[in-house]
């Protein structure tokens, strides 16, 4: 009887996990990422990122991140960005599971510090979300016209 109850709980959790993932993927344009604190000189680069990849999506200017042991919960993170922050290319092996050329962007959490989000290079446009100027800041200056 105990084994039957445990099995039904596991089946229920599996169904909820699959349902949540399908619904999240259908409702929001999410991207695969790793989240960690901003780089600091005394930290080893590869040790600062979360152990598991997760998925995140933008809802207006709020970053919604899947959290929890089975990634069943959604955590809204109201974030901002400093004016001088740009999309940064990460070094080889600095973060795992995001391809050969991952990039990251540093965000400020409103009222509680900073975090850095890393994604595969091909997802950089989805990472910047409403902060598109962070992606464009490395563009060359426009030519100036010699006028009257």
C-alpha cells in the first residue's frame, strides 16, 4: 500500500512537471540560461554559476525565472540595468551547458543587489529583452556630417 501511494505521488509530480513546462513554453518565449552573482576577483569563474541550467522569460521589464527542485515555480525578478553595462562574452569554460560562446549581462535587482545571467550567444537578443541598448552599446559611432 505504501509503495502504491509513493508511486502515485511520483506520477502526479511527473505530470505536474511536464504540464508546467509545456504551459510555460507555450505562454512565454523563454530562453535557457544560468544565473549567478556578478564576477568578483576572488571567486573562481566557473564556481559562481548555478549548478543547473534553467529557463527564463521577459514579461514587460520583469525577468521570470523557473525555480525549485523540479522547476515547477516561477520567480519574478524586477530588474534594472546600469547605463554602462554591455553584453559580455564569457571565456572558454567559464560557464557550462550554454555552448561554445556564452554571453552574459549584469542586472541590478531592485532593492537587493545584482545578478548576472548567462546564455548561449544565439540567445543574446532574448537575454537583453527590454534593455536593447545594452546590446547596441558596442556599435561604432555614426559618422558626423561636416555642416555649415
